[in-house]
C-alpha cells in the first residue's frame, strides 16, 4: 500500500468511527499517544498497521457502550483486513448537571 493510501485509510477510519451513533468523538489516549502521524498533521484516536487497527473513542452518555463499540468495529471492519480493537477511553456526559442525577440516597 502506498503512503497516500495509508493517509486516506486513517482518514476513512476516523470518519467511519465518528458516524456511529453513540460516538462523541475520537480520543488520543491518556498521554495523547494514540494517533496516525501524517505529514503536517495527525489523525487522533486511530492507529493502524499491517497487523491490527486500534480506534480509541469517547462514547456519549447515555448509550450502550458495548453496542457502540460493536458498531464502530463493524463500520471499520469493512475498511480494513486486519483485526479491529475499539477502546472506549471516556464517556461524554454532555450537559448533564451532576445535581440532576439521582444518587439513590433518600433525603
């Protein structure tokens, strides 16, 4: 595969992952190490090589995290011929005010 094809593949994987319902975005990992590095830029949250593909995401709350991961895996599996690992790095609670969440304690 050419370098240009590798670049296009990383972009296609990122686009496919972020179109899955329940994905808030891609995640670079705890130290920002998860990325495909391209000339002058990087595709955060995607790491792909000849042996495997890793996609690190932030899932939306509320969502079925396992279902979201399976959806990402299915969407990307159509683009690559290597095993796909999906890592849910974080949950995005959006605009939920922590005061609105029922803690289960009675007043």
